[in-house]
């Protein structure tokens, strides 16, 4: 037999075997578009806007459907009911971390974000306990955030009301909060070591503490130096990038909507004044500011498809059988932009979180931090930072756009794993 013919026959057999495996699996999985051999449904997705692709597919296949990203199936959950049923009602079954090759190479299954099973449960418990302990120490976490807000204001004053891109400064502030928690020390924004840390957030951080020295002879322990270094890196990456991007996007929306900014500043003047440092107790008296912070997070839809989950064992879900280990994508966009819960979801409107009397209105659909067992461990810190940083900035500065607000485009420049705001400049004018 001609070698070329033999090769073609072998490849054909492999493709047929692949199709057979996919079709046999599909018999137990939700419906979805027909996958191509080897590459699956990848060509049917817009890699620059995965969320939009999922919305279009959900219109055809419903709120629960299957995609093949290569040879492996991924079950997509679209809409509040499906996401809630999986992440909250069946939280344990859907608590696994799904396949994410780029991050897996870096973390090697270590840390808190991309670990699984016993390792994830122990590390998560440790992180939550440690954060609570730091917050209840000599200086609370709120004290640290307030101090950083003061430093942030001073750094913004140095711009002398000139046009500036706030990306770097807004990245320094949340990173310094994490530094003050982990290292018990904040850094000057010009400190070389701090600048290197900002540049290399995913570089391993050496932990020289002693609480795990009882653990070094325990071969079954998850508290290895490698695991703790990765966990620390996770805290830096998650605690810096997400908050700084939200702040950056938030300021862009505020200069786009000066009427919202004016209303916030009126509330700040009335409740806090110009000289007292804002604190978390103020939030309960500032429904409009609270609504603005929530609406920023809802509108920007920072992580549209969430981090991938996985089922921890064979799971029956809505009459489908999802095999153990199957990756699950939960569309947070479909929840945060639900048009029944949030009328005109594509419009930035703090009224989405206010009742008719102007009081703050909670919503079960507010899931920017995900939900269930894998909800962001730093949610409390992030909420505090967003409220205190934005309130302090608006207390001390008038925001001035360098272009007509009508000409400001708030469309993200990338909308794959994360929604990234376009680059812009503004002036911070002291009040």
C-alpha cells in the first residue's frame, strides 16, 4: 500500500473515531451545534467576543447547551435560572475548576484559583481565615484601604489637573492594599521593587513565614512552599487587576455621564463633607453612590463567561447527564444584562439598583464575583476598595474629560476572558 494512502486512511479512521466519541458523549449531554472533527465548534465562536457568540447560540439551543472546544465537550449555562441552579443549588457538584490551559501552565494546579478537590478546599479555608485574621488585627483592612485612598489622592494631585491616563496610578492602589495585608507594609508609588511587582504580578513570591513549619514533614499536606507561593500570586493577580480595571472603567463611565457624577458628589457633600475621610459606615447613608458602584460592575461585565467550572462527579442536570470532569461555562453576561431584571441593560443607569423612593435595591442577579462555592474569596475586600477609592476620588476632585462626553466610547477594546476598557485621558481638578 502506498504510504500516503495509508496515512490518509489512518487519519480518516482517527477522525471517524473522534466523531463517534463525540456523538456517543452527546447522547448524554445537552444539545448544541454539530462539531467539526478535531477542532469542534471553535470556528463558530468569535474569540474577540465570546459572550456575544454564546448569546446567539442560546437563542437556538436554549439556556443549557454543549460546545466542543477541540475534542472535549463544554456545557454552557446561559441565564440566571440555569446559573443559579448550578452554582448555588448544586454548588458542590459544580465546584470543580474547569480546563484553562494558559493558566494551568502557570499554576500547575497549585494555589486557590485553579486547584481542585481537597487541595482547593484546604487552601481556600486557609485564605479566608488568614484574611479575616489580618482584618481583625491591630489595623483593620478598612484602615489600610483608607490610608491607600489618601495616598492615591496625593498621587492624583501631582498631575496638577493636567490630562493623564489613570491606568498606572489606579493599578498601584489596590496592589498596595494587598502588599499591606501580606507584607504588613505599603510601598511608595515610585519604589523600584513595587514597580517590579506591578510589572511581574505572576512571578512567584517567596514566603518566609513560619506557620507551616509543622507541615514540612507531612507528605499529604497542601501547605507546600510551591502551593503557598502560587496562592500568594493568585491573591496579587486577582486582588490587583480586577479592582484596578473596574476603577479605570468606572472613571471612564463617570466622565461619560457627568450628570451621574454630579449627583454622586452632591450626596458626598451632604453625607461626608469635603474634609472627613470616607468610611464603610457611610455606605448605608449613600444609596446613590452604592448604586453607582454596583451599576459600574454590572455594566462593564468584567469577566463575561466567568472562570470555567467543572462537575466533580457524574451529575444529572435538567434531565441531562454531565460526565465527571466536564468543563462548565457560566455566562455572567446573561445574568448581569438580563433585560427583565435590568431594563435597558446596555445603558449605564444607577437606577437599576434603586427603588422608587431612591433607596438602594439589592438584586440576586448581581453576580460580578460569580456565585456559590467558587465565589471570589476577595469579594468583601474588592467591594470595600471600590466604594472607598471612588468615593474619596470624587470627594477631592472634579473629573474633566479631554473630549466631549458625547464622543466618549465605552465599548471594551477586548471582550474575551475579560472586558478591557479603551485607553483614555482625564483631568483630576482639586475641589
